[in-house]
């Protein structure tokens, strides 16, 4: 089962985990996103033990509108790849 979480859900989880008001966890999350975006514009980010965020350029490609069934070209854009670090993988695979 895939757990779907939006930004508000993450804000709530952080607030509960850190025992802080939701507005403070929202401020933290927004600041983290801004810092991550600013640095990714310059290149990859390695957060030791957590993982690496790497920007990459998607090429122009052909897509299809699922509603109309019409093919169209999808413009090139920047995206981000994430590679988990050893501590994140260790914690994910630990028997708890």
C-alpha cells in the first residue's frame, strides 16, 4: 500500500514528532524547501547519511493527453533524482 502524504500532512507529522505548533513546523518545512531549491540550482546536494539530491535535465519528449487521447510534446524541464544514504537505508531496513 502506498501512503499518500501532502505538505499539510507532513507539517502535522513534524509538529507532533517535535511537540511544536504546526505553524513552526510549516516555517521549518518552507525554509528547508527554499534552501534545497536554491542549492539545487547550483548543483547536487549530499546530506551525509540521509541521501543525495541531484538535479537533471529532462529532454523534450512525446506525451499523450489521457483525457482527449491527443499526442503532444512535453517541454524540457529540470527535475530532481534522490538517492538514499546509508543511514536512511539502515533505518528503513532495521527490524522494528
